[in-house]
């Protein structure tokens, strides 16, 4: 896969799968609604003492290759919980990341942490599936959807009891996320076209995230110094994947990331809705 086509190829595959899905969407959503309350992904982030860590479980990456292809998601989830993570992020994309719905379910069953289904959400059925596989939150990527789709997917997430991490890459996408009603905004430092990480992106973009929105920095967090800088800048949480997956001692690395003092106040989820 050439660098310039990462996002295009991934989205094309997911939209093709969505177009071929003949399941009854309203039936799926109704079933998802019957799952009851989740574990409170947003609440776990804002309830943490200091910087919260969303610790990620993924087997491989399109740009970095295999990370831990034979991992046991239940075992990793328990290590993350013991290490002080506030939430989990679990890849469910099979084709590009080697994940599955079973990974999401196994990780959640092994611990008490809220779980984000990390995937490319492009259709209403994707939202229902996230709740049905046991997730407490869903990822919505601004660059992957139209404004109308983003609003619809956010509304459906709330309907089935999911929090939504809305991912942006620049100030324009942050504004789109906030205008759509996002309560948690993640700034991904990884360019989804090239998968190259810009370690200064989150620091440049944080000023566009208004008070009342939970700010999350994603990708490229290498160590405690990176985590501290992001906390100083006002991020309430960081999502860390590759650094943890490659770590020899994941508990030790987590200990260096959690708890840094957050540099500005962050409102409770829901404050944007008045």
C-alpha cells in the first residue's frame, strides 16, 4: 500500500462493507439499546486524578507492521488496568490492523475499564455493532465522514448508550467536531494519509478545543516527558498505542504516563449542550 493511499484504501474497504451489509439497521439499533448503560468512558477520563491514559490494544499497523500479532487481549487489558489506565482502546478492524470484535469483547470482560471500539465508523450499523460487541465508546473520525454523517452518527451513539471520541487533525476539523456536538475531541498527531506522526501537532491545535470539551491527544506519545507536555498544554487524556504495545514492561511505561497535572480546566461532558 503506498503512503498516499492509506486513508483512501481503508475507507473504501469499510464503505464497501457497509454497502454490502443487508442487516436491518433499526433492528440492530434497537438490540443495542437493550444492552443497557455502559461503563462511562467520558466519566472515566474526567474523573482521573491528573492526566488519564487510554491504553490501546492492537496487533499491527498498516505503516509499522506487526506489533504483537499473538497478543492475548484479556491479558493485556488486565496489565493496563493494573498499570493505571483509565480506559482501553481496542482495534476491531481485521483487514488493516488484525483486530476483531472478539478482541473488544475479551478485553472488556477481563477488566473493569471502559472500552473504546477503535475502528473506521462510516455507517449506522457500525455504531450498533460497537455497542453489541461490548464497547462503551465509539471512534468517529472527522476526515472520514461528512458533517451530516458526523451529526447522525453522534446522535445514534448517544441513543445506544455510547460515548464518542471524535477525532480531528487540525483546527478546521476541531471546529467541525464541536459544531456537530462532540463532547470528547481527540487530536491525532498521525496523518491518516501518510501515517507519519507530527509530534508538535497536538500542541498547535489544542487552542482550538473549547473549555467544556474533553481534550485527548492521540498518537506519537513516546514517554513521560511527552505526556507531561501534553498535560501542561491542557489535554485531559492521551491515547497511547504503539509505545505500550512495544514496551517490555507495559506497567512501568504506564506509570510514567498517568497522573500529570492538567494545565487548564476541562468541563464535564455535556456542558456544550447547556
